[in-house]
């Protein structure tokens, strides 16, 4: 008996610890199962962004701050995390500091490598820049840094190397760029390629070029390495483009209503009250044969746990029926209408807005002569002024057009054309039997004799008409 009591106590403690563990790891499991690159549920609904790198990355602070200033969800930390060059032995201390850090970060931007284009020592061995041992060791250090940051749940964006003016230095930058791209691919990290954006039309280094707005600006300094503020702003725009896509996917996952009980809802949203249950309206007792009589409560709008600009509705429905013993039973069900995003509501509202009148178009057709008909739809240029009735009555010859769409339609079969498969063919004559030859007559064919006529003096000298004469055949 004592052993049974001890076993029950152990089972109760195990069940309690399992429930606490399930509630404690619910958010982590949701983020782990998420298909979004950036976590959909950051603390306080705010993404904290940290920039890592050497002296080159310091200029990205102002660029990313300006690029993301319209998004309240992203907070750019105004001080970059300076990393010791990976070629120095002290770089391992930076990695250990990041592994032990408890700072809550969701997004990290890595921009380094511009100072690593030198030889370095590994123990007593000197590794020459660009050699295979140099590349292997440098790639191992990059991999070590990336994995240390990924263990903290940081979504990383690794920026590639910019082109350099000196040809030998540019070749070394390309080599480092390939190592960074490979390690980003192996670790599942976003790689932002920036080199093609800082080259001219011939693929050469240039100090000037289009900025993030497309205007020609000075992007690189005279040393052929550094960037101007416009150059850093352009790099920030390239990072922002990649980041916006991931943030949009994360926001779309937030729009999915969470599934779970009250304990899970309180764990995920401790500051938001749970929806209050609406009182069920139970119909009055009536005939016992009245089964499946339902009463629907008034839906209560509840602030959605998915996004602040969305609303979900929960309605409680009660069904009254008879059980097996013939007694009345009331079954209550909750009907949840999922949250609807603001973008979707805007699209649905557009259907109620009176649309402007469609522009006129004309169909121009022409027979090409070989059994083909050409049909064209011609649409006029859009005009800022509303078209009047007199203007809409214009013809194709009096209107300026910006596009001509050629549309090919299947035409109805035309009698006698190749696509006419009707039987019998419409152009064929009905069948007729050949006519029988007339029998030969035994009687000779004699030309009719002309009656003698009086000849007038005027016609006496006229030549006699050439009338064929047939001699009678002798028998």
C-alpha cells in the first residue's frame, strides 16, 4: 500500500512538472515551428536590431535608422557592436562575450571583413592571404561567430564586401566575399550582395553612381575603400529590402489566430484579458419533440492576440436536444471568427466604393484573305479630365491610343473553308445519274426547204447567205 501511494505521488509531481514545462516552452515551440525567418512574436511587439562589424559598419547606424524610421516595430540600437578583426587572436573573446550575453536581440546585421585582408598566424604557422589554409581558418572563424549569434535566436543579415579601387585589393575582397556567402548559405543566414550596386556599366570601380533614390551621388571616398553617407544609405536600403520581406512573412503568421486552451492563452498574452463568455440564451421548455432548437448569443468583439489592428469575434451557441433517457440537454459551443488583417478589410471595402466608368475601347477587325480574321482591341490614353458624352463618342481615327492588344478568337466555321467539317459539304452538288444517249434515227436528216420569196429590186444584188446544205443519203 505504501508503494502504491509513493507511485501516485511521483505521478502527480511528474504531471505538474510536465504541465509547467509545456506552458513555459509554448512560445519557444511556436517560434521553433514557425516558417518565418524573423520571429513573429518579439517581446513587447518590437524588434531590436544590432549592427556587428568593424569600422566600416559604423556608418550603417544612421542609414538603417533613416530607412526604418517609419516602422515602429523595429528599433535600431544607436551603437554598433565593434568586433575585433577575425585575423587577430582576440576575436575569440568577442565570440565568448556574445555567447554569454543575455541581451534580447531579434535582428542582427553583420558587416565586416574590410580589415581582414592580411596574413595572420595560427600558432607557429604563418597563413598567407588567399592560400587554402588561410581560407579554411578564416571560414571556420566566420562560422563560429555566426553560430554563436544564431544560438541566441537572432535573425542575421550578412552584408557582402564592396568593390575596391586597387585591382589586387579587389581580388582579395572577392575571395573574402565568397567565404562569407558560403558560410551564410551553410548556416541558413540571409546574404546581402552589394558589390554589383557600386560598379559602373562596364563592371569597374566608380566613386559615383545612383543612390537609393536613383539620383547620381558620390558613394565612395577618394581612398577607394571608404563610403560616403550616401553610400552607407544605399547599403542600408539593400538590407531593408531583404528585411521587409521577412517582416511581412512574420506579420502574416501573426494574423493566424492562436489555438490552445486558457492556460496557453494566458502564457502567450499575459497582459490581455481573455474573452468574456456571453450568456447562452436557452429557449423555453416546449414540446419534447422539439429537438435541435438553437439560440445564438450576441458576438462579443475581442482584441486579437495576433495583431493590434485586427479584431476577432467569439460567439457562444447553445443547442438543446434530448438525450438517451429522454431528458433535455443543453450543449454549448464556441464559434471563433478568425482575425482579419487591415489589408484584407481594405480590399473588401473597395468593392463598396463606386468605381469610375470604364474607358471606351473599340474592336477593329480585318479579313486577311487567307481565311484568318484579325481582331484588335484599341484603348485610349487615360485622361485626368472626366470624359464627356461627346468625347466618348469619338472613333478610333480621332483618338490617341497608347496600346493595341491583339486578340485571337476562334471564328465560326465558314462554308467551304478548311475548318468546315459539316457533311455533306455545302459546296458539293447533289448526285445525278448520267443521261442516256439518244437512239440513232434511220431516217435521213434533211434540211428544211426554204419557201420561195419574192426578191425586191434592192435585194437582188445582195449575196446569197451561206446556208449549209445536206445531201440526202442514198439507201
